[in-house]
C-alpha cells in the first residue's frame, strides 16, 4: 500500500506529503533563485553557439561521466567511484520519481505493484545501491583515512554530511523495500537484497500490522531525508549537481589557447576589479566547483610554494559573490549599480596580487577539472584590470618595452637578422614569392642561446629544399606576452600591425618554432581578421622526415626525455608528433617523465612570467629539472624557446651541466641529418 | 595654475643593439637602424613626468612640442595619453642636422607662437647628442631665468623651486616664473598610460607647424659647424687569469692588478 494514502492522526497522508514537499521545494527553489540572480549580476557573454553540439557534448561528459573518467589513472581512481555514484544515484532519482512521486504523492497507489516492472527496477536499484554504498565507503576511506593530497584542507564536515546523507538514503531504500515486501507477504527472490531482507523479516514472525507500520515509518523517514538532501544541495558544494550540467554545456567553444579579446571601444573599465565585472559564465564556474582539489594538486605555482591555488581562487570568489551579491542585487538598476563595490576589495583582499601574478597559464587546472571550470580567464581578467587600469608596477616595464621596442627582450645586443648572417636567407621585402614564412619569434631572434635554434631550423628548411623566407627587421612581437600579462591594448596593436604586414605580403602558410607564437598566430589572430595556416616546427620537421626530405642518419647515443611545452601540449593538443621525431633519432633512447603529455609540468616561463621575477617558494623550472634528473635523462628535448631558457638557467643553478643538456628538437634533428 | 610647455626630442633608441648603429660619414649623421623604432629621449620623458606631477597638485595646461624632419606620431601621442593636454609637432624636412643654437631658436619661436606659459621643461640633455645646451639657450633667447640638471621641481605661486644636482650633493634654488628648468632622471620615471587613456589619446587631434608657419629660415642660422662624426675604433684585450681553484684565481687576479698598479 502507499503510505500517503493512509491517514495519520486524522491528517491525510497526501496533505503531509505535499506540505513537506512544498516546504522543501520552496527552500530549494528560493536558494536556487537567489543563486541564479547572483549569477546574472555578471556581464553578458555569448556561449549559445552550436546548441546541438553543446547538448551532445554535455550528455557524453556528464551522463557518460567522461568528466571524471578522463582523470582516472593508477594514482587516482576516484573517478570510477564517482561514476558509480552518479549512475547509481541517477537510477535512484528515476525510482524516486516513479515510486515516491507518481505512486505515492500523485496517488497512483497501485502503479506497478507486484508487477514485473517493479521487480526489475527494484533489482536494478538493489545492485545500484550496492555499487553506491561501495563507492561511498571507498570515498569515506579516501577522505578520512588515506587523506590524499588534493583533499587536504577541504570542507570536510560538509563532505561528511553529504556522504552520510547518501549512505542513509541507500540504507533506507533497503529498509523500505524489505518491510514493504514483508508486509505484502511476498516471498520473492528478486529484488535480491529487498527480497532476502523481506524473507528474513517474514521468518521472524513479526505481525503484519507491525510490518506495515514500520514500513510506513521508514517510507516517511526516507522521504524526509530525500527532501533534506534537496534543501541541502544548493547550500553546499553539492550545488555542482545542478551547476555542472550547464557549466559543461556552456564551456568555451573557442580554440583552447585563445583568450577572448577586450573591447577597447568601451573604455569605462577593463578587466575585473569587482565581482560583477566577471561574466555570468565565469560566475557559474564558481557554483560548478566540486571542491575536488585536482587543480590545486597539479598547479605548478601551488606546488612550488606560491600562494596561488586554482581551487582557492574559485572558492574565494564564490564566497565573495555570496557575501556581497545580495547587496549588489539591491542597488541593481540604479545609477551607481555598475560601480557599486561593497565589502572586500576583489583585488588585494579576496585575491592577492601575488596570487594573480603567480599563474603561468599552463592550463593544467582546466584540463583536469571535472566540472570544466575555466580558471585562466578569471586570472587574466584580474590581470587586465591591473595592467590596463591600475598600471601595476609589476608589469609596467615589460609592457612598456614591448610597446616601444616591439619585443620583450630589453637589453638585447642582437638585431632581428643577426642570427641569419651567412645563411643566405631572403626576407619577404627582398623576395616575396615564397611558399612558406618562417616566423622566427622574438626569443629565437634576439636571445643568445636561442638563436642557435633559429639557425638549426633555417638549416633544416634549406636542406630539405623548402622555399621559405623571413620577415627580418619587419618582424615584431606576436604579442603573446602582452596579452598574458593583461595588457590587451598593446597585444591588439601588435596583432593588427602584424596582420596588416602579413596580408600585405599575401602570406598563407607560416611555420614557427615558438609554441606561443604558434598559438597566438593560429588561434588568436583570427579574432582580428588574420587567418593563416600555422604549423609548429616539430610538425613541419616530422612531415619533412616522413616525406624523405630529411634523413636522420647520424646516431645520438643518449637518453633523451621530451618535455611537453604547455602551449603546444595542453593548449593545442600536440603531444605525439614531437615524440615521433625524437624516437626517429638513431641510437637515441627515449624515456618518459612521470608528468608527461596532458599532465606535463610547466617550465615556469609562460603567462608572461618570463619577464617577471620569481621570488616566492622554489623555482618551478628547477622542480621540472629535478623530474628530468629523476628519469636519468642526459638530454631534455624541448620545443619551446621559453622552456629552453628556463631549463638552461635551472641546469646551471643545479650545477648539472656535466650530466644534462637541454636541446631544442630542431637542434637534435640538425645534428642527425646528412649535410 | 601653472601652464607648462615641455620640449621632447625624438631620438634613436639608446637601447638599440650596438650592431645596428651606423654613421653616415658624408651626411655626418647617425643612420636610424632598421626595425628599431625611435623613442622619446629619456630625460625629456622625465621632464614630462615632472610636468604631470606639477599639474596634479597645481593644475594648469601642459603643451608638448617636438621638432624634427620626420616625426613618429604614435610615440609622441604617448605624451597625450599620460597627461599632456596638447601636442604640437614642428615637422619639416628642413628641420634636420641642426646645431644646438638653431634647435633652440626654432623651439623658442614656437614657444613665442604658443604665447602664454609659466614654466618650460626640457630634459637635461638629449640621449643622442648629450650636448645639454638647448634648454639654457631657449631661456637666453626668451630672456627668462633657467636652472639645469634638476632632481626635484616644485612650482606654484609664481615661483619654481628646484633641487639642482651638483657633483657632491644638490643646491636648492628658487626663481620666479616664467622660467625654464631642465630635468634629470631623478625627478621620476614617466608613468605608463592606462589603456583607457591610450585609446582616448589616439583620437585626439595634433597640430603641426612647418618652417613657414614659424616664419624661420633655418639654414641661415647655425652658429657651430659639425666637422666630423665617426665611431672610434675600440679595441679590447682580455686576459684570463687562471688558478687551480677559484680562490687561487682570485688571488692571482689581485696580484696582477697590483702589478699593473691598478690597485
């Protein structure tokens, strides 16, 4: 029988059912309504393109649990437990709707009773329940006994409450089931656990009336806990149940390495100095965070002792939004609304400058986040405010230098074409009927160690008979450092100047040895009308080798490890091609570091950090060289001039020059080809 | 209210790579290196910073003037972006290869054309010629008092108070305005313009005057003649001092320096 259909001290069960529901749902909806309104305090942002694709992706990532399974590795299998919890609980939710909602509250009290659907579905729930309980126990052991690094310092009380609530729901499911079947005096073998429990109870010889009463008791308790959970969800980190679905659906559809441009036509303010300066999507991220700590545990800034933690950034912003949001809602629509800034200062108190500047934009946090949060764009917006409005002294000099000299390497004694002396390379100004432009990049043109890479690349191109040219003196910085340091106005000037120049020479195809130039030219210049085919030199060299235009003959009897550059790897998903090239070197032995490919550890030079001092904690570059030394590599192969620079310095700092060399892939290949 | 005129010279980037620096011996001038944009002469930037600071406390208008044959407008616009109110370019193909007197005369003529001013600020010397004469000559031509190599400049109530650098310290001098002061870098590094200011300044109009607008005949004016301009040959000899250990090498170096009577 259906408990709501009975009366309790004269009060109809349906009344109790719906009053409880109304209270719980009211509390739930009231909170969710507030959260939505707070989110809509944010700026407009268009994330509504390709709706069909977005929905499909969301279904695969969430219902397919790819969001968690993507992170499963020998060291962290928690994603499997979560998948069980998700699928299991999903089945329970459907069950609640059918058996508590429709059968119970809506009065279809005979719906499916004793039928095969009920038998099948309860059996499924029994098995699902077992999986969920196993997952919960596994989770509790991890959180409270094993205490993995990424869970340290979390809101453990809240997590405990959630585990307990879900656990109790599973327990109550079995209780309700068992007593229900026992009261119906149904001897069933399926559902397995419910049936077994019911048989156990029947064998005890308990009176039918008692069984029914206990069943009703458990039923209402079970219902109450479900409702409590409903109320608790939007008031805890379990909010991610609601927020992560839209968060995945609305994730960025731009290329990974592209930052969104600043609209310079609207010069009231740039970047974010108040919580409402962020867009609604950036604020949605704050709700979707599951507090799993993966971003915290993988961040090179955090691991090297900087105050920055991607997780803390998100949680501090969320706390700040909840704190000052209600006041902002009150003044909404009034004149001072856009400049209202109650409570703590966003930059300085909620997030400190040290945290803001510590980020290398390596993207490890975003790749690993199961809620598909986008940490980098918040840091960049904070930087934009500091660089473009407050004129922060931290980046004043590097930005000025880029603006005035067209490159960030202040103090260089080299001119743009010095590296090419004696190599007989034509500039596009002299001869523009070339198939390919070799975009040299500031570092490889102007920095003493890196010019050897430019020379190696040029020699390889010549050897392979490629018809290429360079811009020479006309080449100026692609602008990536300015953009990553927050000076988007300077970046846009660089971009527009470069695009005009490239279009004036009718350039179609560009090869570059710098992943930052590669990323910016390929993924960001289209924002300003510059569409070019951009290839990284490792891809190009790999192709030349495949075509037989470069033959690797001279052996290199060394142990080599390849360091994945962040802007080539995580930002552009290029992992295997550089490895193919290294593996093709005769007699070379290739070893992998533990942190490789998507999990690679940044060199510390990205995000404009090449031009900022590293004063807190350990040196990120030295930590990575420690990892290189751990795998006993004699050569660390790089594909990025920043990585090359950072490692040269780190190797010297560790006095490891005798046993370890850093070489660009172009240099390794050049040493192996027939001349 | 202190109305100021700042004289800024566009020069070859003093930080351009040495390998790019060339002299044209016949034309007797430095060849602007390719791919290295010109910059504002650094001491002139300091002068502008000093002017902006005075404007912040006393109010007033800042007019920037710059003279040359071919001026790079984007870099001169920066002066508007950081706080100058007006930019006047004295641009004419004839404005080339001047000595200090001719330069000062043209600038003084432009200043007279501008009319009202309380304080003229210049850099203590241009980073290409390092002559340091244009400022004082302008003051002589205009008949106003001048103070050179200032490390601090304060203006107000009809007077300007300057801390002037001398070899072993500084003097504190006060003179009535109108006056001219040349600034050293100690007055302050020129601030960076905010993005908002840069965007707004990019749209502001600039005035350009040619030789005929000023009514000058520059070719007839020079008081000094440049005889020769050349890069001296530099030779360097480097002797590496060795030693079994770092300490021994250091000791050997000390002995060698003592032998050569350097220490």
